[in-house]
C-alpha cells in the first residue's frame, strides 16, 4: 500500500502538485498499517491519517472517524495513537461523522476537555447543537463550556483579524479574464481535482500578457507564479476585468490555489488570497467571498507585473514604493469578517451557531460581527421580483426587498448540472451535508451524456446515489437538459438557484451561482444574496436580470449589475 501511494506521490510531484487525498479504501488500508506498523514508518502513517484524509462526510472521513472514535472510547488500542490523540484528531475533522463521537466523549473525564476543545471550533453542528445543549442542561461542565464558547463566538475571535497592511506581489493579467480562461471547459473533468485543474489556468497564450503558458493550450504559467512567490509575499491576482462568463467555482478554486494558503487538516484545498480588479463579475466576486479571499474593485492601471504593493483594506488605499497609486471602497465591511472567518459560508453558519447558543443561554444578540447596511427605503412600491424575494425571506405579504439589501432567501429549487456536479458533491461533503434542506435538489447529466469520457461514465454511476441518498432527484443520462426540467418544476412565486449562469426559471426567479453556493443552498435551504437584479425594471421575465448582468461583458458601473 505504501509503495503504491509513494509511486502516486512521485507522479503528481512531477506535475508540481500534491497527491490526491486518500480514498476510503486507502484509509482502511492505512488504519491496518497503523495497527501493525512497519518499522520506521510510524510517523509517516500518523501524518497520512492526520493530513491526507478529507474531512466532512466523505467516505474516507467516515472510515477515519469510526477508527478514531473506537480508539478514543478505548475499544481499540494502538501504540501510535493514544485516546487523547484520537480525540484531538476527531476535533480537526470539520463536522459530520466526527461530531457524535466528540459529543459522547464529553462524558469521558479522561478526554472530555479535549473533546470540548474540538467542538468549540466545529461550526457544522446542525441538529447536533441540541445534543450538546441537552448535556449542558444536565450539568455536564464541558458541554456548558462548549455552548458558552459558541455564544462568545470564540470560533471567530480565535482567528486573526484582517491585517491593517497586506503586502502582495502583483500577478497581472491585462484586459478581460473570463472564467473559461481560469477554468477551461475542455478541462472540465479535472475540476474536482483542484491542483490538477489549476495547471490549465491561463493555458492559452495572451499576446498582451507579461507571461507565457509553459505549454500552449495545455499548461499555464505555473512556474512563473511560483517564481513570483519567491519574493516572500502572497501573490495577488490583478486584472482589468476579472471573472466574466459562466458561474464556475472552479475558476475561483484555480485562482485561490495560485494565491491562497493551505487549510489545516483539509487536503488539496486553500483559502484566502487577494484579487484586485477594475471590475470583478458579481458571481466570481461571490465565489471569492465564499473562499475567504479578499476581492477588491479598484483602478489597477498603475499596477504592473511583479510589483510589490501594500493593500490597506481599512484605509481603502494601495501603496506602491511609498506612493498611494489607487483608492477603493470595500463592497461591504462584512467582507472583513468573511475573510477572518475563512469564507462567507463559514461566517453565515458560525453566526447562526452563535445566535443559537446565545438564545439557549438567554443572552442578547452578539455585537462581535459587522452587519450589512440596508439601503435607504425610497418609499416607492415593489417590483414583482422584489416581492418574490421578500416572500422567500419571510417578509409580510406584499413587501419586497430593496435593491442592495443583503438577504438570505429560501431556495425551494436547486439545480446541479454535470460539469460542476462533482464539485458540488465535494462542497456538500465539506459542509457535512447528509440531507438536503431545499425542497427540490435535481442533478442532471446533460453535458456529458452524448459522448462520455471514462471519467464521465464513473460520474454517471456514482453521483446519482450521492444525490438520492440525501433526498435529491438524479436524472439519467439522456433525460434532457437541466434548464428544461427546472423550467417545468419551479413554482411561479418561488426562488431557486442553479450551477450555471444560464440556469434560469422563467416562471419564478433564479439566482445563478457557483458550485459552492449551489451546495450551500441545497444543504441549508437558503442562499446569501445581495439583491441587485431586483432593481432592473426592464427585465422581463424578472429572472433574466441576474443572467444578463452576470454574463455581460460591459465594464461600466451600473446599479443593476
């Protein structure tokens, strides 16, 4: 097993990328080796179990959590991992299969404090919150400490605030960068494998760029970016117009892989980074937020490839060689909290957990978080689109949502198409989703049905069960395109989302999104949104406005976009 794995590591290293995370079968084999370790391999085996198994509700995570739970409870004894170490490792697994064992361990005096430390940092609790609350009610001291920690938002305050000054090296792509430049359609099959897919970013020669792909049409400027990192700073992606085109979370994944930082205990995923654009397309901006990046719309005309600059996010300035070369205003100050939390989705889930804990303890609302500012009420009436969103947000009958308002409308319908479906599946695993909250979640296979590659055949076999096991509906290859099905099924007054910028629902209203937000909408039944499109009165039907704004090549500043 180890030789096979090391061969795989060498193959990937030749490409300049890390190995794939361990599968369930590999994790099971690893556990058998940990029970009877070959001489000299002990530290390596524990390292693999600690850092190379995906968290959440991945099949491999289930194997890992079951083993660690058995060790932590004392049912299995191994020389390499103590009860305390097993409990500690359970606490690094984000959520899902590790949560129940950690809650049970709150009753074990030997490791209860370690279990509590893990739970304090676990946001993906969902209904398990009530299990911890019941233990706290019953007098369990560690359970009480966990609930108090959630109420105090220690999961948030323990993370560093966004720095007053962020020094970055500029990687500038002049002109317009669309999502097909960052995540080429011919490479769609590699999108779930983020490091591998990243190799295709900017793989086609751009005459106006200061870099060239390493192999035109096959491999982008990977070494060029690595050389920029040798200046000792993070690399910032800079462009005149960034992220237009289709709503691909994979485009953000590639940029974050180039510019972000590793996520502890989560193999092959990164977060953070800085993106500077004269214009940043709305959905690309959203997916950057979800990844904990700092996207800033700012004049980049005075920034050149290789420049070392200071970004001052609180002052709204960019400084080069001691001179202010550009000024900006953040889209919202909440963005600073999103970056600190490791992403917008983390912030939304964490705030909800803190609110639950404070309600349980009889405390008032937390004042730790920045809140979005609502636009001034014009006193005018509401468009049909605004009323639809208002109803989905639970507002009184006839009341709508003003343009620019941050809201979280209920998603009754969520569509996932096959070129992004495997990514949505991985995002759902990261969210520890074992059941959908949206009324209808539909997965299609319309893009790959006619001429499936071997990887598509594998997806056709495996993805339907993943969707149906969580309460969704999986179409069969040949059943038709996702858009046609969603057009038939959405109700006239409801809101939905889909994993493509042309997923539109003519009789309802849709907000197209990248795969991360699609997964969030399916898992939680709501979707974070800032309602710009509702202001565009000439849109008919109303659902078209989000599509036209997102896909527009226009670089003018328009309230509707």
